[in-house]
C-alpha cells in the first residue's frame, strides 16, 4: 500500500536517534517486515527534524490505515496532498482510507480523479471497482475490475504483476490452454488466427521437459512467435447479470446461517438458479482468463487478474444480502477460481485471507466419477492471526502442528455441482482427492468469494 519512504531521506536535517537517513531506513525495514506500530513510532519521531514532507505523511497514513485507524490515515493523507497535490500514491491511499471508512462516494470521486491523471494505474481501477460495487453500480464496477486485465493481457500487453510469467510455462498450463483454444476454435470463437494460436501452443507443450513426481517445471518454451501469444486474452466473454435473483430464492438462509454458527461451516445444495449457473458455466469455459499457475495440477484465475463479470458481482452482492449475519457487515473483498486437470490427487491444505468464504462447485455432476469424495476436506481448526503474515516455512510448520494435534480429522464434503459451502476463512481446508472424466467440459472448477479481512469475524 503506497511506497516506502521513497525520497524521505533526501532532506537530511538534525539527527533522530542518530542519523536521520538511517532512522528512516530502519523505520522502512520495520514497515516491510510487518512491524507497523514500531515503524509508525519512528516515522512520527522524524517529523520535527524532517519538517513538512509529503512522503513521510503518506507513510504515516499507510501505517495508520494498516492498523485500522482510518480517520488518522485520512488526516495524514490530506497532509501529504496539501504539501504535494500531485502525489498520486497519497491520493490513491486516501481513497483506500475512504473505502475503509465506507465513504464509497468519496472514494469513487478521488479514484476517478486519480485515473483522469494516470489511466494506467491498475490498483486505482481495482479500488474504483470496489467503490462502485458498494454503491450498487455493478456494471460500472465490472468495467473497472476488468480494465487492468484488458490492458495487461491484450496481445502485446505487459502481462500480470502476479500471474504466470510471460516467459515461463508449465505442462499443466499449456495443456489447459490447448484444451481451451481447441474448444473455442471448434465453436468459431477465435477468429481467423485460431490455427496459428493452436499450433504455437501445441509446439510449446511438446518443447517442455517432462515433469517428475517430485516437482513440476517452469520453463521457457523455445518456439518462435509463442511469447507474443502466450497467456493472453484471446477471447473475452463477460456474462451479464440475470433477470431477477441469481441465488436460488428457495434456499432457507436462516437455517443455513444457524447451521454455520453451530459448527463454523455449512454445506448446502442448489446454490444458484438454473439461469445463473448456466451463465457461470459459460464464463469459466469461454474467456481465456486462466492466467495463473501457482500449483502443479490446476490453473487459476482471480479478481485481480480479470475473474470478473457483472454476473459474478451480482452473485457476490446477493450473498451479502441473503446471509446478512455472516457477510452483511463483511464487504466483498475478492474472488478466485481453480480449474483442475489431473484426477487422483487433491490440493494443498490452506486457509483463506478473509473473514468468511463461500466456495461453490461449477462443473455438472455427470463429470464426477467419485461422488463420495472429489469435494472439500475441512478441519475444525482455525489458523492463528500471524499465519497471514508468515513466510512459507512458518506456514508449513503451522499446518503440521495443527494437523498433528490429537483428534484432528477432516470432515469430508463430497462433490456436487452447484453445491456451496460457507465457512470461516481462517479454517483449515483443502481440495479432496478427485476423480473426473477427461475432456475440457468435465474439468473440475471451483469458485470462491471472500468477505472481510482476517480477524473481522
């Protein structure tokens, strides 16, 4: 959030605890390490000696915001902007503070002004998406969320900041791409360049080294012309909102919430109406938005990298309306999806970065070969708060400690198409061992909506 003291140390004055530059560098190091209160104390101590400095005020505001003090953050960001009206990071951060205060109109106004000056500022587009969504402007919100993806993943664009490296690929990613491009080409949805796209992807897949049971490889396929077409938005098909409700009106929301509060999670079927489910199924089949490859056996998509359309945002808002005791005060904070290409395996144990998660399965039942499993494993254990700031080794240690606790045994939730689960996001869970028919239309697809932040519920 914002920048860490870029330029703060350039104006040296009287020392604070020694040399001012070193003092600010220590504060910045603490800030990056997550020691936000200590960093804030050091930033505030530098104020008298550094004088009026917009970036210092910006960092003070960032610290207040990260500590949940939105009002103090607003004051600091306003201070930065009084000193430097063109400070784009402070203006964007002020909008973040307005969102935290739930002053969505003020956030929208500030972000529209930022984007008028800097239209390629991706985070501002995403923040504007949240502001518009919370103001009920679903179609405009979808356009804002999609703007970074349509710029970054267009042919010749720079690619995603945290998606698959445009220079690298895995066998699973390329298998997924070849399957999807073939399916789209058979339906005439790729235009005249379909044969070339397919040929380049097939050549790249053939050029990758074989994987082993122990690891999967990120490699750069040496196929001329492939880098220009790999991991791009070759087909865009956002699904519109449905008429009426997207969530099944026959669901007993009160009973679902009561079951959640009894055990910390709840499973229920027939989540979406037939019209909404068909729209979601089209959305996960058609757009070439599976840009992420974080794991061995699946490809991923996220709100940050274009997993968005008016229909998904309609569902996201209806979840808050239908389950107000769980999600009413916890605003929608993101969504992600995984498409699995390998049967006989499951997923990694993890917890979600949110307060409440709703996960549902998109693929029809006929594709599932093991309907006693293939769904979700969920434990009656919640990770500690430090989990969400920990490095990989500590996260693995937390998992091991919790899973080896006497009596730790997962609940097995079998797969059903259009089945949903609501659970506390910090609850340990994992994709169960799965078995699905082969073929593009049979790939297991899960979709997760997140509400709030860790510790909010």
